[in-house]
């Protein structure tokens, strides 16, 4: 499917993109190249190929779970306007 000049002008209008008259031919060519690439990718036979979650099929390395900072909760809550049972109290914003 190749786009014509009027198609590109319609797309630009719908996307609220201002194109200069000089930019329309190059934009048309670029969009046609993109659509051509999509046609090439869709022509590839992918039957029997299982989809991948990640192209490198690697597992994520996990770091050791250990405390790295000092607990300063009481110092932070001492300067808070309102605290109850270790929780910050805030004004209600949803009725």
C-alpha cells in the first residue's frame, strides 16, 4: 500500500501536524518506506516460532536483599504536622 500526497495531507491534518509544501514529498517517501518495511516483516513466515518476552532470552540478575540505610522514621515523623501509629496523616482529598 503506497500513500499518495492527499493521504499524507489527511494524516497530517488528523495528527495536527503542520507540514510545509516542501516537506510533503519527503514525508510521503518516508512513510512509504516505513509501510514497505512493515510489508516485508509481515511477509516472513513465523509459523512454529514461539514468541519471546525479550530478544536476548536472559534472566535478570537479582542483588542480595540487605538494609543499606539507617532507619530515620522517628526523626522524619517528629517534624511532620500529623502522625498516628507510625503513619502520616494527610487531609482527605476524596469524598
